[in-house]
C-alpha cells in the first residue's frame, strides 16, 4: 500500500500534543488509567553491569506488582539483553509475563545484518517471546530505505511467530519526514510494533515523534484493517509522563489499543512510581 503525504510540522505536532495531554481530575479515572499503564509496562534493565541476580530480582518485581487487595496487575514483559533470555524465561514461566529481548546490535544497529539475525535467533532459542530490534539510522539518514526495509523484513522472518518491535530511535532521525518514512517502512516490512527509542540517546521518546508514529499506524489500520502496536520508551519515569503517552494513544487510535497486545511502555523506574502512586491515591 501507499501512504498519503504527511504535512505536519514539528510545531503542528507540538500544538496537537498540548491540546490532548491534560491532567486527569477525576480520582477514580486516574487510578483506572494508572492500573492499565502498570499492566502494559515492559520492565527493563539494559546495563553493562546487569547480573543474573539483578535480572531474577527484576522478574520477581514484575510478578509482585500484582496485588489483589488494590487491584493492580503484573507487568506485561521483562526486557533484557539476549544473554539473560533463558533466566527470564525460566523465572517467568507460568506467570503470563513475556520475555522480551533487545537484539540485533542494540543500541547502534551497526553490525552486519547476518550477525544481527544470529543474535535474534539466539534470543528466541533461549526463550524470548518478543524481540526489540533497532533500525540502521545511518542508512535511513543516507536515504537507503531499501536496506532498512530489508533488515526489518529479514529480522521478522527470523522471529517467525514472535512479536517484533521495531525501534526507530527518533532522537537520531530528528526530522518529521524521516520518522514518518521509517514508520512506514517498518510497518510494511512486517514489524508488529513501532517503538520510539532505545533509551540510550537523548532525546528519547517525545510527544511529537510519538504522534507521527501513531498517525502512521492509524492510516495503515484504516486502509488494511491490520493493527500495529506502539511503544514509547526512554525517559518515561513519572506517572504523568506515562499518562501523557496513554492520552495520545487513546486520542489517535482509540480504546481498542489500550491493552498489552497493542500498547507497551518501556521503563525501569516507572513501574515502581506508578505502583506507589496507586497506593497513595487509593488511601486518600
């Protein structure tokens, strides 16, 4: 399919986001939204000093957010480097929480495609349910969109039935037309999700870039009936940050996207902050 010309400027997108993002005044509605957000978080650790013990503790944390007394859910997934896929998969077995792995020369994407595909294969063979790949931003900036299409397509083929989240690293693409084109290519090449950022580059997720991605997903859905997921990630640490991306998703794509099958937020500190806020609000 062919996407329509995209005429929004960054200023337009900023104005749109400001009209959509508003404080939630109703207490019960805010608690409901925060519980939804807690259940769509990919609890993440992607540090050079990650250890087996640290990763196991993160898995236990993702499980322990479920609290029947206050009605909070578990997280959607735990996201780690491929070397920890087996530990996460084993620890989470039977919990309903997915094992997600960044793979394919994360975060730079600057490795030969065949080597990147081997890393994806390794992650899946060791229990990954989901793969978060990065596109080659240098190729995208050079205008080599055929290469970007091919890398997404071939990594998706390597994933087979596993979900593929395609990280655009919008902070490096910067321009509206590049973010839009990268979104289009990633969808057409078979990506199941679009993801803003690795969290390793500043700026990471921004409302403006996120709107471009949402608009692209909406147009694709209206023309094909196929739903593509969305994941903001990077720098989202407060409940208000998360609520902003929830509101943007709801405004553009509607309530049908507000579940863990189509909407994730990548974060580390956010889950604890959300959980604590729910406890505070329910005891007011």
